[in-house]
C-alpha cells in the first residue's frame, strides 16, 4: 500500500498538468513501514514529495529521466529530513495510468512505489501506484498497489480514506 | 570513507543507509565493501565483474565513469561515495487489455469531441 497526504497527492497530479504535453517526474520521500496496526502488508508512507526535472528534452512527451546528480541531491535532502527515497512519480500525457514496457525495463528500485498519473487533454485523470517487487533484476515485477490518501484535520491528527474504497 | 546505500540495497547492509569502508582507491573501497557485505555484489556488478549499467556511482559530486582514473581514482577518508540506481521510463507500448480499453475510451472521447 502507498499512503500519501492529500496535499502531496494533488501536488503530484498538478505537476503532470503543468508539464503537459510532456511527462513530469519526481521523487517520493518517506518511510517504508513493514507492518503497523492498520496494515498487514508493507506500506510506503509518503511524507514529502520532490519535483524533479525531466532530462529527456529530446522526447519529453513519452520519456522521462531524472539526472543522477539531482537524485543524489534529493537523497541528501531525504537524509537531512530523516526520510528515505521510497518511490517515484511521473505522468503519461494522453495515455493510461499503467506501466509501460519502458517503465518496467528502467525500474530498478526494488521495494519502491512507482506512481503514474494519466493526464488527458491537460487534466489529471487516473492515478495508480505500482510496487516494484522481487529481490533482483531477474525476478522483479510490478504489482498493483492501493493508494491510501490521508487528510490532515489538525496538526497532530489525520483521518484516512481509501481511494479505491 | 563513507558509502551511501540506496533504499533497495539496504537489506544487504543490515538496514544501514551509510557504511564506512577503508580503501585507497574507489576500486579498493568497492572490493572491501563486497567483503563486508557480500550479498551486494550481484546487485552492483555483472557476472563479468563490470558495474551494472543502471548503477551510478558518484565520488562526492562526480560520476566515477567520467573521472580520469575511473575506479582507480584515489580517495581519502573524508570523501563520500554514493550508489544511486537510475530512474527513467515513459509511456510507450500498451501492457494489458485494461490499457487497450482505456486507450479506446480516450479515442472515443476525442471522436465525440470532434463531432
């Protein structure tokens, strides 16, 4: 499961609208929670998102790439916040929010969440998350992952609902 | 020197985000890293011993592939190595029947808009 705050969820979708018709991309910072009282399966809990630049300016309408230098800066930022890189997001302009063969071939962060938002005619439509499972390149796979969106009602209190009901 | 480990590989370093490994060159540090954490080897190197193409290694802010001496570059205890797998992708081929259905729906919407 991916748990993400409403503000961050809307922000990553808006990013896809802003870069339309090009793909956007960014990094999810947070913590992987092996199990907690509310979840029987491992969960990636997003606590901060970071927008990244798409270096694929040659083909930005159907490709994205985050420069390693930028990733290193983001990893330092995460370390400073006491967080980890737990996933990534990108958009599919006028294309379903499903992983592509390119997404799969280029996915190497096992255990991390890959969030994809379809942006139809400039408006964010569906957002899906896929967990990269497996223990090595030869047995990796994408699994559909539920998204739980949390809404902060007070500074110290959160209520949750499951997007997929 | 310190080596920063990316999230997916921390299960092979006892959960550590940063490990300290001695060595006079990048290569020596890597060799020692593999001795200390042997399960990392297959994730960093091919069977031929070459760094996997999707694994980026930075010495401070420099990609070791572009250093003059590459992995033979000398290092000090205050230098830092960062291992960072690449992140890329993008839409292209459809992957499932669900995709086909969604794409068909988009085309139908476009047709309806144009009529």
